[in-house]
C-alpha cells in the first residue's frame, strides 16, 4: 500500500472510531428534549444511553470471532453499514422504545468501529513506531467524547435532536466506500475457529436481564413485580452458567482463565469503576445543568470542551511516562484522585453555581480520564503472554462498557430513592414553627394577592409554588448525592493499586480503546 492510500485508510478508520465515540456522548445533552418530545420519563430515556452500552458489552468480546469467521474486511464494512442505517432509523423513531431498539443495533455496529479500527491503525505502523500509532489512536478516541456533547448541544438547540443521528449518515457512507477500496484482509490469518454461541447467548441474556432489573426495579417496586423476580433469577442462572461454561469450553467467547493474572484482575475492577465514573458523570452533568441550573444545550456542551482539550495533552504525557518506565499504578492513582476531586467538587455546587465553576470541575474529570485510558490498558496486559493480550484487552474493554451501563442504572435507582428522602426532609420543615418557611409562603401569597388574585387563591398558588421549590431542591440534592456515591466508589477501590504497585517491566503500550 502506497503512502497516500495508507494515510487515507488511517484517516478513515480513526474517523470511524471517532464517529462511534461521539455517539456514546452526543445524546447526553439531548435527553431532556428526547424525553419531552417522545413523552417519556427521564429514567426511560436513559435507556437510549444504556442500550448502546449493553450492545457494546455484548459485541466487543465477540470481535475476534467475527473477524476470523466473517473476514475482517466484511465484518468492518458491514458494521459501518449497520451503524449508519440504525443512525437513520434512530432519527426517525416515533416513540422511546423504538429509539432504544435501534440504538441497541447501532451499538452492535459501533463495537467494531472501535475495536477493529485500533488493530488497523497498529498494522499501518512498523513495530518501532507503535508508540506513534498509540498516540494517534489515543488522541482520536479523545476527540469523540470531546466534541460529542458540544456538537450535540449545538445541533439540539439550533435544529432538532434527530439530527444528532442524521449527521452519521454521510460520514458512514464515506467510511464504507473508503474501506471497500482501501481495507484489506490481514496478511497473517489464524483461520476459522468455532464460535462459542452458547457463551454469547448466556452473556447476552444475563447482562440484558440484570440491566432490566437495575433499570426498572425502582420504578416497579423491585420484587413486588413478578417480572422483576423472574429476570433476577434469569440473570443469576445465566451469568453463573456463563462463568462455568467459559471455564470449560475450549474456545470461550470470554477467556476467563486469563483472570489468573493479578494485573488483569485488578485492572478489570478499576476499569469497571472507571466506566461507572465516565458514563454516569457525563449523564448526570447535562441533566443537572439543563433541568436544575437552566443552562442551554450549547452552554452545557461548551462546559465540557476546555477540560477535554487539556486532556489530550495529559493523554500524550501519560503515554510518554509509561515509555520512560513509570509504573501504570502510579499514573492510575493520580487519575483516580482527579476523578475523586471532580465528584466531590460537584457534590459541593449550589443553585447559584456558574457555568465557569462547573467547567473548572469538569477539567479534573477530563484529566482523570486521560490519566486512566492508556495506563489501565497497559496494566491489564502487562503480565499476559502475547497470545492472551487480545483477549485481555477485549475483557478489559468489556468491563469498562459494563461499568457504564450498570452505573447509569444504579445511579438512577439511587437518585430516585434520595429524591424521596430529601422531599420528606424538606416537607417536614414546612410548618408554622419554621419562620423561614412561613416567611417565604407569606411572600409568595402577597405577590399573588397584589396581582389581583383573591386571598384564598393566592394562598393556594403560593403552596403550589412552594411545592415546585421542594421538587427542585430535592431533585438537585439527590443529583449531588449521586456525585458523592460515584466518588465513594473510586475511594473504595484505590487500595487495590497496592497489589500491582510493585511489578515487572511493562510490555508495550496497548491503547485501552482497542482490541489489539
């Protein structure tokens, strides 16, 4: 392949990966609009995010099987076509569950755009320039989350939310055509292997059932609902059977035997928590900014931009530190500290907080992500044999996506419970003995009375306005509790770094976003 074709293919596959990553975050700032337009609750609308993440969880560990049996070129181009078609259908959805369904299939297509793209990028560079390949792809996977919320905010505010999906159509068509002419099969082929269909089915059923329990349990009073009991049993049986089967079968879809590696086991747990932090924070922040603080979608997207730009520099710096022999555990430690600081800073905001102050907090979130991306991937494979590195990377990627999908479900349930608790606390303080509450109600009553309402009507409207204040305050306090809980998760798992602090010389850097 000549130099021009090599550059064109490099641009194509990185652009495809960016497109996939944009779609993980572009919808976040549009959830409010989707919820209102489709007549759905915010909890139901959050399935637009989680269904995409679940699909990624299912497809990522299957990538090596599918590329081997279908051919990498066919699988990659087919995935681009599936992703593009489902993007069109998402934009045309007429109800929330239709949108959720097409988002799931969009996520199945998107899994290859990230995993296979990373492998192609590495193949385009000789071994002595693998660090350059890692840097290029690493910067690429940061561009997606960087511009996703900003782009989503601009499109939602100036056009309409379906256009956040329609913009994928020309990009997807261009990528498919480019790959048709430029992408070739790898020179080295391992030949077809038997696909672990039972393992895939057990994983899909187990994850799907558990996700539904987490997502719908709070709404339907948990085990008071018969289907929640059924899905809980199904999840336990499926996931237990999955683990036992994967340890037994010769060609498992997820090789759990590699978890004998302490570095991979610790990295997987830390990556799971990172997934929780990454997805829940990018889900909570736009909701708080728009629903509570009254920011526009564009303002919300722009708040995320400065930190993400600085994070690109931190990403490059973390890669260089690894090449100089700095322990991944040390870099991960500082990444966790950044995430903890972000969450506890957000826990301390108030209704008067400015966009600038929240932007400052988001810088620490972005820096945390930058310091965790490459080091976690490196730690995961640092003690694995060469033949196990692809499986180790795939498993680590799966844990990140799994953490994200579980995290959003858990945080929605936790917030719903905290709303009820805060509401009870606030209402208990609205009584004749609370001078502040009485004074505010009287002020509202007088304001309505001065506008010509009768005294009784004024009193009634004052109480209705007080109810809105209680709803807003209790919702805001529960969202802040959500940030606190996320930060607590990070604090709890930090001691695990002690288990991998002293380690042998690391192997070459592997970008966490890939399946290399």
